């Protein structure tokens, strides 16, 4: 066991909803989603801290695992389960502090070089993407596609793995059969007419 390794999380994190605010996190907890991430954007620290605390409180005594995107210090203060960092956040985060606080660490990767780099930090899980084109962000890297995902999933099979990026109900089954233990979705839930039903349906498609 590497002494620098981050705390373990389940090998299969299941359906992983990436949500814009604490209200959405609460809705996901009610829908009994296995894993959720709060990706809240704000320059106001008080708003941030309020959203993170409300999200942590929403998952208390529930089965849903909560990761906070980017804001590791606030995540530690609020007692979150884990924190999710992009490659650019790695430069700024105090990884020792996150590790000592006992938070799990998830890292984003876009391609082979970033996978190799992420591996050096022994995170709790590695997210691989973007599998397909996505609209919410202007994409800094080309979509990986399914064939790359299948190769990377084999290569990094000793980690819990999360596939992310443009995945919807039409593609989630093919993504889930790549060997990843988790599939992250955003719009497939937030833009659904009935988000709770969407969670159930997406989970069924993953297991089909």
C-alpha cells in the first residue's frame, strides 16, 4: 500500500451525477443516485461555502457519496466525502492537506499523458473523458471516443474509473461495458423532464 495513496472509494461508483447546485444534489439524494458531484461556480466565498455545506448535509446518513468539484479547502471544512480536481487544479491544491483530512480524491484526465500523470498521485478514482463531444464547456481536447475509453479502462483497471463527457441514454450502455465502474452524466439528468425517473432509467441501461 502506497503511503501517499488517497483513501479508497468503492471500485464501482455507479451512476455519477454532476450537478450545478445544492438543490440538485438534494434531488439526486432523493433519487438515490450512488454518487454525486457538486460543480458550483461562484467567486463569492460565502455562497460557495453555503452550497457545499448544504450538499454535505443533504447526503448525511444517506447512501449517496458526495464529491466537491475544485474547492478542496471548503470541502475539508464541510467534512465532505471527497473532492474532484481537474489537471489545472492539481497545481494549486494542497494534496497533503486533502490526504491528511481523509477526503477521497478524484482526478480528471483527457488522454494518455494525463492518465500517466494522474497515476503518480495515487488518487481514489480517475475520471476519463471527454468520451463524446460536450456543449457546456468549450472542449480543450478532442473527444476520446469509445475505442480509446476501452483501451484506457484496461490499462487503468486497478483504479475505480469514471467515464465522463457527452454521455446520454443512447450511449450509456456502450460506455458502461468498457469496464469502467462509473459513468458520469450531466444533461441526461438536468435536462430530463423527470430527473428522478431519468436516474432510474440510466442505471437500468448501465446494467442491461
